[in-house]
């Protein structure tokens, strides 16, 4: 439909544009690496499960150390992992899901609840603790505004001041913690049920938990390492898509050496398991590809610029932060990308703030919050899709069950932006 609008509803031109769009996407390096990441994750997760490491991990946390004694503590462990690992939102969701899924299976917790915890910690924590790719992007966008003479000062100081106003990320983390602690099911979450994976029962075994723990630890280590390498010694300048792709390759090679070398599985069984795991996540890669395509089309339609132009007329300074937050939210929801929203809205929000003599840091914080909020709710967001994948939950079920909590967090953030704009 987007391409039909762009091409004046000419069906032949739209079809030609559709082919060109996907050829362009499939020749773009970062997109190919992201799609490969989604497929390779399936291989690694299948290998960890078949190795018996999952069974060993569950036995360790339940029986040997009693870290997890209830459904609440099972979800809380995933929450803590999601908060501690802030290196990259996709990696955060992946590891939080990998740790939590076997425990949720042990306590028969619906996978939608785990997907909610994974998604509600990944982007929010990455946008709060900005020693990662998120910080690099935001620093670059703020530095551009300083270079253009829109604002003065130091970009790092401005970013730190702006993160203080990232109200959505803070409220999302708080709402998720309260949900876990009180088991506060609302909306569609009340009706979600645990569905066991019938395909894995005959392969289930219990071995050392290190068959699960070591690959996960290496994922974190390799991500930092490749961010350092691709950034030429500066983690903040590293390539996120390249880093997660190289991380998956390195981790896959490690599982080959470790699992086969310790006679946990044969080489042929390793290869077959890798193939079946990758095959299982091909639909997820397809969803990501179509999500990227929709983002490209909405960008070409200039949806974001149009929304911003509507809001710039007759706007009170006391509502500026709230309006920027809402605009960024709608933009991120419709495009499925928080980073794209930042790139569009910060160059718009900063001049608006300067022109109205408003708090620049507050307005940048509103952009960050809105980008994370809209991305959090969007069914075409990569973090939404990856959180569903890591938790073995259907994407639409995850979106339906998560939405009420995201809206509560968004409402809290909206009120705070109004209050801080007034006072």
C-alpha cells in the first residue's frame, strides 16, 4: 500500500519498486548481518538445548543453589539478567530469554510473560545505560546539532542530562518489576497459557550447566570484543550489526569445539542440530526483512516529518516535551525503529526547543523515551521480534499481552513530561 501511494497507484511501477526495494535490502550489509544473526541464534539455542546444558542449569538453580524456588523468582532472574546486560538490546533480549526459558518451562510459566520481561528490559536499559551503540548514535546526533550551531556545550554532558529525562525507560523497568513481584496479570495476559514444546521432550537430557553458561558468557564477551574491534578501539563507535553477527559465528565455532571435543555430541549431530535450529527461525528472519521494508517505505513517505510539522504550529511550551514524546512514539510504532526515530526527531526537537526557549535536555529525553515506547509497542520492531524469538512466543501474542503494561508506562512518562515542562 505504501508503494502504491508513492507510485500514484500505478500497479506496474509499484511492483517494480517492490522488487527494487527487496533487492536493495538484501544487498545492504547491516541488514544481511542482522538476518544472519536471527538465523544463527536458532542454531546456538538448539545446540545449547540438545547438549543438556539447559537441564543442568535448571537443576543447579533449583536444587543445588536454590536461587529459583517459584515462578516469581524464575521471571525475576530473567529481569535481573536483562538489567545487568546492557551491551545491546538484541543481545539483552536473547540472553534474558535463554536464561529464563528453561525455568519458565520448569514452572509452566506462559512464554508470553517471559517475552514481556525480555522486551521490557532490553531497549529500556540500553537507552538508560548508554555505554553502547545507543549512546554512540545519540552522541553523534547531538554533536551534529552542536556543529550546526543549534546548541552549545559538550555532547556528552547534554546526553547525560537527557538520559535523566528518559521517563519511559524508567517507568517500563519499574512497571515490569511490579508486575513480576505481584504477578499482576491484566488484559490479554490474564488469558495466556503455558504451551509445552512437544518437539523437545524426546531430546531432553541433563548434563553440566556449563554447556549452557559458557556459550552465553561468550556471547557477552564477544559482543564487547567485536564492538571494540569494529570501533577501532572505541566501543561506542563499534558496529552493532557486525558485532552481533561476528559474535554468533564465534560462539557457533566454540560450541563445535567444546561440544564435539568433550564428546557431548558427534560432529554429524552438531551439524544436524545447527541446521534444524536455523531452519526453525527462518520465519523470524522473514518477519525482520518485511519489517525493514516497511520502515524504508514509511521513511520515503516522510511520515515522521509530516507529523512533526503538524505539531510545530500553535504549541505551548508547557506541552512541548509531551508532544515530542507522543510524536516520537507514533513514529517509532509505525516504523518499528527507535534509532530511526532518534535520527529524524532530534534534528527537529532541538531547534523547536531552542526557538521556544525550552529545556533542550528535556526535549531530547522526550525523543529517546518516545522512540523506546513506540518501538516497545510495535509488532514490526526488531526487539519485539527477537524477544518473541528468544522466549519461543508468537509475535502477535507477545504484542497483545505486553501492550497494556507498555501503555501504563507510557502514560506515566507522559504525565512526567507535562509536570517537568511546567515546573
